[in-house]
């Protein structure tokens, strides 16, 4: 058994996340877990890890790490600009880190959350069965806090078998936030039907106030049919609550498990990551779909991750079309 | 949109919170009878959990069922819920009654005098009212181990503060908006702090991690600061310092 150490050199807002802390919402415990569950699972899948294995979630604050010994890593989601050992790499990439050579992720022009999975098992003591960091309650990760310079993650059963950088062929991450799909409810009846139409037809802007707890939207305020206070009930990830000021708040990974504002709609599982990846100032529109459509989209995600992820060596000349797709040209990253 | 009468406790509403959570709603108010139905369904589902149910979250008036829609159809889940009977909930432990020590000394009951002024009684009367009532644990929420309690005497039914006060300490007994609460984690709050309990509502190192279950009943018992300090030390060492009330004869 080999133990490697991944040193954190910088990384404002980076946290350790796994699939989330489940089973304790009834006691007021926030599940946490990744903001973009599909990108998180993709990074783990690329290395053959369990899909819910503990990984580093990177925010727009970026990340800089180095390993003392060669170590496999895979990065997915968020369109980050990635550099290692003097090379610029595609934003969805797997490679073996060279010993003591720095890997940096910098936020691109599009995207907000990236995932760095490692070949092996990041060894942290779980809280209530999970390593997912929830900083507000001080649970998970390293002492319940975000990662910071000087931390070193112990990686058990460490592997170094990927070799040279390879672009991950993951077209399902090439998503655009054109229309975020929602299922109406559970309290759509707290709004008049023309207000629901306005919610779906009008564009919304993601404000800079957002964090792992919620995405705050700006636009024409919605009017409630009968008050904005309801007796608290449960909150699912993606629930769009509308408080008294009429501006929707989409509750994300670090949401509280219950709350007392009417929820006009809920973002479907397959589009949670698409919404999370919209940077502050970006626009979104919503489209109502049926439960069946939401389940079909979820099934398509699961099926995409079933086979091993194709890796294509990063080369500087002969670009294949699939390779170009993997580069995420939207971000202007061209290796 | 059609409305099922909310007053009819026998006919819950099934509301979707996306494709992976179903809300079974028994009412729209804070009412022990409504909460009983929620907790009965929760107990029945825990006794006979359909494959694909991830976890359930009881609240005042509804049960949220988180499920994996790739393992369990929404329609199959609704049928399973409708197929549960009260017998399935019969093994639910009846709500337990607890006596919870707390200290109303001004150092602990930081807002006691302010509350007395606002409702027009003496601080001693606030203390007597607060410690003379039986509270029902309706639900947890807001933070790990933050319990929402019903049963606050009407005299103490102040609205919440318009702007939050500085963080309350761990174990704060608070009132606001006609409800009471026991807080676990220190946080800024719009509630008023009347007292503090040495009991830990949440302790990751103790079994049980969370002391009270929804449906339990609490009564607060005033202790002096010296007793508080002693109980606080014992609770900090992992002991449960609240005690079970004697069953009523």
C-alpha cells in the first residue's frame, strides 16, 4: 500500500467533497456534497474510482497543488485553465502529476466549479459517515473547514498509472445554460398562473452573492398569491424559493434541510450542475418539464458514466474532432 | 390548480419537489394532530422502507421523502405510501417526555429582561411561564440539533426581531414568532434568548448523537449557575444530563 501526499499551495474556497452526508437531514444536518454532481462523478469515473469518492472541489478562487511522489489526478468541470510542468492542458484532463511539479487551476471565462479527483483514497475522518465539508457547521473535510495553503492530503492506495496528460472525452460536460429545466412546485400554487409564466418566460441574472448554499437571482420580482410565509417544510437541492422581496433563490448543496418560503419550482437533477456553473453576472432562463423528462435526463447521465471514460493523449498538432470537443473551446483554451 | 382540502387529515397531498423528492403534506399549520400524522407516516416508512427511498425528513406538517427515481418510480412510491397503514407505525416509540435543566441567570438568559419589558410582566413571571409549559419537539431544522418546539404560552408570543442579535451561545433556549427553540450551534438570530441548557442536543462523540426525536415532549427545569457549571462539565464529558420524566399515573 502506497501513501502519497497532495500538498495544497493555494486554493480560496476549495473544499473536500464526497457524495454528501445523507440520513441526518431529519436532525437539521445539511447534506453538502458537490455543487456540480455530474462533473464530480466524471472526475472520479475517469480514474476508476467509486463515483462518490472524496475529491477536491475547486471554486473560482482556483487551486494550486503539488505531489511529493507521482500521483494520478483527473480534473473535470468548470472550464478551468490548467497548467502543469510548463504545459497548458485542456480543462477536462487526466494525468500523472510529476513529483514536486506544480499543478494550477485558474478560473476561465465560463464555469465556476471544478473537481480534482485523485488515484487512490483521500484519507480524512468522516463526520456522520461523510467527508463532505460543510463549513457552517464545521463538519467534514479537514476540521470542517475549507482547504488552505499548507494543508497536505494523505492519499492511501495511491496510483501513478495514467502517464502523460490525456484529454477526457466527456461531451456531457459541454453543457450550455440555455434553459435550466425545472419541475414546478412544491408550492407553485402560492403564485398566480401569470406569475409562473413570468418566472419561466423572463430571464434572470445570477448575482455575485451566491455561494455553496444558494444561487441568488435578479430580475423582475415575482408576486405571491397569498403571502410569502409558509409553515416550514423540507427543501430538496435545486428548490427555488421566493422570499418576500420576490427574487428567487435556488438552494444548492449547503442548503438547510427545511425552510419557510414558498418554493415555486425545483431544478431537475441533471441541470443542477449547469446552473451551478453559471458565473456571477450570467443569465439563465427556466423551462418547466415533467417528472418523466427529469427522470429520463437523469438516466442519460447515469448511462453516460457507465462505460469507462475515453482518454485521448494531448498532442499539439493532429487534432481530432473528439479531441477538440474535449478541449472545451468555449473557454478559449487551446493547449 | 385543484385544491385538496387541507383540513382533511386522511387525505394527504402529494407534491413534487423535483424528480427525487416527494412531499406528503397533511396540513398547512402548526398543529400537534397534523404533526402526529407526519410522524406516523415517517415511522411506517422506516419500518417498511421501499427500495429506493434515500431518507425521510419530518417537518411540522409534511414528510419529505428523498428517493432515487432510477430505483423507485414516483407512482410506485405514492402507492407504497398509500398502502401503509397505521399498524405499520405501531412500533414507533411513543413520544418520550424529558426534563431539561436550564439556567435563567442574566448571564445565560441574555434577553430575559428585554422580553419581560416587551410583554409587560416581570422577569420572574417570564421564567415561570417558560419553565411551566410542556413543549413538543415538532422538527429539527436550520442547523444540526436545532429543535423547533411548540407549546409556548401565549403571553410570550413575541414576533421575531426585525434585525438579528449577535450570536447566541450553544444550548440557548430561545423564543420568537410564537414558537420556542433549543439551539445547538452559536449563530446570529432573530429570536430572544431566555436561558441556556447545559445539555448537548448534538454530540458527534455521544450515542445517541442527537438526543431528542420529533414527537418528544420537553419541560425546562431552572437550575442555579453552580449547578449549571457542574452539569455542563458532565455533559461536556459525554453524559446525558436531561432526564426522562416519570410516566404520568
